[in-house]
């Protein structure tokens, strides 16, 4: 195994849309229905368009202002929309043991406002990655095979040398169809054990504390 590829959401970091809904409520000129706000934040059409850069952050903020009667500056609303991520310590703690020994790649379906914030918040771990492939930057989303090809080409590895960790079965199945090794992740999964099954070495290198 030469390259380890991580999804971001609910793998490297957890996300909580209810937190974003609460953040946005503070900017509303009326009392918001939390269920309605969450429905808007996970709207399947808008989510896909925004995560593939077919809608811009300006478009999304205008939509939120209209639908939720929001006031406030764009930067403040963007932060409220995006501030919903917390580290998954069980995964983040493993990254330093992989860095420099394996190619590390992020493969994330995300959007510009989310990515801008979590790239800063998670710099302590994402700075160790060799490649950061985000859907809004390349105009492709998982499980489209084309985005997996981009990652593999960047890593310069054969498919069987790629190990992919994601929390969604459809994304895992797409990687397997391309010959990648995979781990379907949730918080019950012991990644140390699963890495060992794939021959991933996490032991400290000589001279390393």
C-alpha cells in the first residue's frame, strides 16, 4: 500500500448541520423553524450544484438570505453556515504516523464555504497531506469515477496500492470497482486494526519520538 485516501466529513472531522442551523438563526429577522432550516441546508439539488461549483457562495448566501430572512455581512453569514466541524481525534491522531511514510490524500465532497473554514480549522492535520482533492475545486463529486482517477493520478500509484476510507457505502463501492482497497468507516471501526489488515505500518520510525 502506497497511498491512503481519507474522506473528510464524519471521518477526519465530524459535522453537525444543527449547529449551522443554530448559527444562522442568530441572523434571522424572524423565528426560524429548525427542521425547515435543516431541510434547506441539506437540499439535494443545491448541495450537488454547490459542491460542484455550479452554484457560487454568493448564490448560496443570497438563497439563504431570501429563504431564512437573514441579515448580516457576507463574511459573518459564511462563517455561521460553515462553522459545524469538530475533529475526530481517533482518526486525526493517526495521521502523523502515516505522514512521510505513505502518500496522504483527502477526497471530499464539499463546497467553498465549508472547505475554506475547515481547511483553516484542521490545518494541524491537513497540512500533512500530499494532495487535497475537494469536489468544488474540480467540478466532480464522489461516487463519479472521474474524481477517483484524479486522486490516483496525483498519487502516481496503481489502483491496488490505494486504500480509501469513507463513511458512505456508495463511495466505497465506487472505489472498489476501480480496484482500490477500502475501509467503510464509522466510529465503531478500529482503524489501527483495519490498517494492520492492509499492511499499513503505524509503528514509530527509528529516531522518531
